[in-house]
C-alpha cells in the first residue's frame, strides 16, 4: 500500500515517517510513503501557489494549477490509474476507526494537504475522492490530519504492527473503549494491580477486561453504545 502527500511542507511528513512503527513498515516494504512539494510544480515564476479569492474575503486560496500538476506527477511517475484522493478539511466526514479499516483496503491513497483558506473548489471537484475531517476544529494546515489518517490506516495493514492481534483489543475495534493496562511492579505508590490479572485464569481476565471496556465506554462515550445497538 502506498501513501502520497501533496503538501507545501514535505519535511513535516518525512520527519514523522522516519520514526518508530511507520519507519519499520516502510523499511520492510509493507507500505510506501512519498511526498511531493506542491510549490515545485507551480508555473508561476515566483513559485507562488496562492491568490486572493474571487468575491473578496479574508485570506488567500491555493491555486489549482500547482496542485493538479503535482497530482499528475504522481499518476505519471508512479503509474497509478485509480488513486483514492483524500482532502483534509473541516467540512469532511469525521474520521473514525471504520474509515481507517475501509481505507486500509485501498492500494494507493493521495493526501491533499491544504493551507491558507483552503484550495480552489475546482480541484476538489476534479480529483478529490472524499473529504475527511479529524474533528470539529481548524488547524493551520492539512499535514497533521493527513498523518493521523495515514497512521490509523497503516495500523490496519497486516504486518505493520509486530503482532497481527495487537490492534484487535484496542479502543473502537469492537465499538468499545479499551480496558486498563498494567505492568510491573505489582504495587506502585500504594496502588496495586487488580488481583484478577495476577490469577492466570484467562477466562476471568477476558471477562474483567470486557466489563472494564463496557464501563469506561458507558462513562466516557455512551453514544458508542447506542451506535452499537443499531
């Protein structure tokens, strides 16, 4: 699976993917990550990538030509025919675990990282497959949300994590928040590890974990329980 980032700040992406689990997945050939600097594709002699919005208003808008040229460069350079193009935008559908699982089935995903007041609507209409938001707030650019979506999606790809089962008990995988975790020492600052986790009885441990997941979800995210009942 390959991830491509159309961005004005490629180093933000490259710094992130050069560490930890994602770095190992790239080195093992499980995923590929490539960045393209939109500014490099500007035909403006000053490499300008933004302009004033028609109709007036505050801020600037990213112009279509550099973005489209960068998009074409991915298709031509990588031999891609049917990429899934994601534009990160507060107007998009809110990202969740189900979306991550769906995206993990794609072969090639292109992230369009906007800046300023956004991108020319004609780019969205012509190349974007879907718009995605990571929450009801506004960031200074699309790089951080693109990395969030990539990270959550990559974790679903077999081989990215050390053990295939390691993500199965995580929050949201079964519509519930994850149960608490404990490790050594058995007692820390007067707080002890629950006895059931020391019992060696895996049936009781599984039941305790399910009870904890349900209780935490009911307390913190009750809407997830309602969603699961539909």
